[in-house]
């Protein structure tokens, strides 16, 4: 019977010593020079929620339960837990591997879950371990069976930057411990079949661990039979005990064909959604190299033609005890899931709920505020105070800290600023990023245009040339790259995320003469950032006089669009992922009182 490759007990002796200072805080953000005018001095932006702390006693309990727990993620004997049980699939381990260094795998993350259930007995405690990968400063890619049904906000703890496992004393061994702000798993994940076994945890503070990128949806070369792939994890190193490894391990596994995997696993192996790797297990530890319990959620990595490491799989399941003769390790196929997981890297807002909010400014009072998304409606959010100095605002997250930034253009001189939260000082900073951009007809912060997981900026100059400014992750940019001319034919150029469901950032543009609405699909490269346009609708200026793109408003992983009529009705056009005239679902009214706003984020 096949089994998933999640946790499994650590089965180590308990060490009872004092807990050191708990919970690392936010990494210091880069604070730019301040450029405040008298008008800007009236601003009173809201403060994001601070990074969480936990009393030492509570953290100690969480760690103790997690480190000494023997639950299998997604498959628990505790009937009161809401996680669904799988049909016997178990987590994998690395058997036959070698010791790895954090230098070679700086993206590796330890995911600890410890829930003491709030009772006087330890018999109902839920504790387990999974692996994960840092894919952005606040984002951890892992398996859905490690996440679905569990409360990671209340009971999760993530350690990065260390090859040695967290001790039950709380010793991080040089790593960084961070709490979880929110969780996402693929909406079609099945605990029965382990189909769509992919998830992302959002940390409540950015970490300094070097991220690794997922492969793209067009990648087929990495899955060619015989391709050398590398597995990393802390899972079991033998089939004869449940002990997981105290130090990070690695192993080389060749990619196997779908026919080979289906030949062994039959209908349990879902072609296109899964990939298997390794040589056939021998029936014992001797001669077997495989993932095993405790490796769940960790990465399978292939070095592409450019010599860059990319995640091509996430450890999902295998056979019980991992060494059954002829068995292989099975992974979620990232080329299939990149488009689903990638939007979670750019879901920054202020109320931390994975729904993109809308920044607006009142036309008469010049007071700005966030309107919080509830999926199909907007409710009053935080006030940003009087912001009369600006004639353009764009929502972004240039430093990928998970907190919404603003790109602002000052009306008096055209200077463009990056307003961002500086955690170390607990204040907002305003940094100059563009000098005298009065004549720029469009300024857009669509997300990652260049494929490096860092947010970029786009501007159209007075001559109609588009320029891509590759972001460096700290509010500065590499030299701009010209991307064609003729863009002044459009009176609207907007973008924030992936409209076409291919894992790349797109643009929407409206022809000012005809009202034709076009999709420009992203390519992931700076020099030719967008493919040939595709007409998706006709929206004249008399139909909609405001079009805004703020991201994924309803939380389904697809970028959405907002459009306002001249009379003031604001509509939500939910993305469908279809690069055609069916790109948006039937519009949903968000209300009729939006004529009062002159700026939308």
C-alpha cells in the first residue's frame, strides 16, 4: 500500500533545559532617505500588526509537543482534529543520502507543528514535522498534507538557516525561528488521493534565508527521464526505526517516466500532477536511495540549462517504510502548480488575509483609506490620513516583506516615492525612486515581470516607450530596459499579478480610441517582457472611467480587475485564467458610491 511521506515521530530523548529568548522578530528592512513635503506631513498611515511574540512558556510547550510528537501530517489518530485522513499514504525520508550544508541549501525550512490540545493530558497532543522551501522572504512552499486542516497560526513554528533540527530546549542552532501568519493549500487538494498536494505558509516576519525559485509551467526538460534531481530533507534515514535525521540530508534521484511510475503505482499515480524519481527500492535500506517519513513538503531540485537551481517537485508520498522492492518516491509536479502557488508570493496587504484590498482617496477631502476585501464586497479599512500631494498611487510590495507598500507620484514636481513600512523603527519611510516623472503617462507595479521573484516597476514615457525597471528587493532598481513603443495608444495600462494562469505577471491595456481591452501575457524576461497582445473585451471610457488592478481580490489565486462607471458603480471582474474573451467572470457589483474617489490603488 502506498503511503504519504510526512512526519512520523522523532523519537529522541527529551532534553529539559531552560528556553532561550523566544521568537526572532522582523529582519531589519532597508530604510530610505525621507523626502517629506509639508503636505505629506499630514499623513497618518496605519501601522501593520507587529510580528507576533509568544510567552516563553507557551513557545516552550509548542516546541516540546512538535519535537516529541509522533503524528503523521494529514493522517492522525486524533478524531477531534479537523484534518482529513488519507488512505494509507505516508511521508518519505532520505535513505541512502549524505549530509548537506546550509550553504548548499540555504532555502531549506523546518516546519514544526505542536498543539497541546488545551487538556491536562498529553495523549491527545498533535505534534509533527515537515520540510519546506523558502521561495520569498515571507513564503514557504510545502505540501498540502502538512497544512490542510491544521491551525498553523496558532500552533506552527518555522526554522530557517540551520541544518540541525530545532531542539526541544528551543535551541535554534544558529537559525531563525518565525511564527506563521497565514496558510494556503491548493483548493482542490484531496487527502484521499494526495492530488494537488501543494501549499504555501506565509511567515509573519521576513527571513534572510536565500530563496529558491519554482520551475515554470513551460518546463518540460527538467522532467525528462533520467534527469538528475536532488532531494533535501530531515526525514528518516532507515526503514527500521521512526527516527528522523538530526541534520539535513541530501540525495541524488533520477527522474522516472510516467509509464514507469504508473507501472508500479497504478491509478494512485496521477500523471501530470505527480512526478516520481529514484531508482527502484531494493526491499531494504541496502542499495535504496529514497525520500521517507519526515521529508514531506521538502523540495526536489533540478539545475536547469542556465545552471540555476529550481524546485521541480515537492515531497508528497511513497510506500510504507519507503523501501518496498521496486518503489519510487512521488512528488507534486511543480510545473503544474507554479501558476497556483506563485500568486501567494504577492498577496501583501495590511489586514493579513490573502485578499487584495483597494486603496482609495476621497476627491474632496483628499483623505485616503484602504477598503478591505471580503471576496465579493469591500468594507471600510484603515485611514491613511490626508494625502493631497499626489496625483498617482499604485499598491505594491517592492521589498517582499508581506506588507503593502505604495508607489506615489507628487503632483508638484513629478517625483515618485516608495512608501514602505520599516519594521526596525516601527515607522513608514518615503524613499525617492523616480525624479521628475511628470510626463510619464503610465506607472505600474505589476509584480515580478522579470522572473526573479522580486517586484518590478513599469513606466511609459511621453514618447510612448515602455520601460521595465527590474527591482532589487529594496526599493532600488537595475537599469531600465526598453520594451517597445506605441504604448501611448492606451489610456489605461494596469497590472497586478497573473491574469492568464501561467505563473507569470501580465498587463491589461485599453486603447483610448476604440476602447478595446488587451491582455499582454508576461514572458518572465526583462528584454521582451510581454507577448503579443490578445483582445479580451471592449470597454469604452464612457462605460468605465476608472480601471484598477490590485491583485487577487477574491482569493482564488487569479488576478482580478476593478472597473468603475462614470456614475460611480464599482464592479469586480474576477479572473478566470483564460487568455481570451472569457478572461473575466460575470461582473459583481461592489457598490454604487465610488464616484467620490479620485485615486484608486
